[in-house]
C-alpha cells in the first residue's frame, strides 16, 4: 500500500481545473510558510501531486498571493541567474492557519470524518 503523498493523481481536465485552484493556492502558501519557495520548485512540487502547471498559470498565482500581502518576494542570484524567491508574510501565515481549519471542516464533511 502506498502513502497518499506517493500516489500519482492524473491532472484534472481543464474544465475542472478551477475546482482545485484554491487548494493549489493553499499548498503554495503551506510551502512558503515552511521555507523559501521559487516558481520552478513549486511547479515540480505540484507535479509530484499530479498538477501540471505552466509558468503562465503559476506565476500569476504567486503574484496574486503577493499582491494580497500573503507572500513577499525578492530577487536572488543563483550562479549566473537571478531568481525570484517567495516567503509567506505574517498575514500569509495567519491565512494558512484559517485555511487549514476550514479545509479540515469541509473535508471532514466530504469524507464523513468525525
């Protein structure tokens, strides 16, 4: 038996992608609370969970979270390249705590967990 994190989930059809966008935002915020994240790293992380995101999808999500004050970014040099790294703000950490509570409640109902 495999652990949930080891299972491969196929990417949702495009017409259902919007159902998962909130969960993807929460997942991004979770990782940004744990450590510094960057676009390609998050694309790879999401791909591990079966979500194939393009830069044209992911970067607007990151920018939107930053615009809402949940993430803060800075450019850093990595070898010859510049990379934008993101970290959760205190507002982002509070938002994640609230999201966890709401997701727990909703999933409890969906999966009949008491």
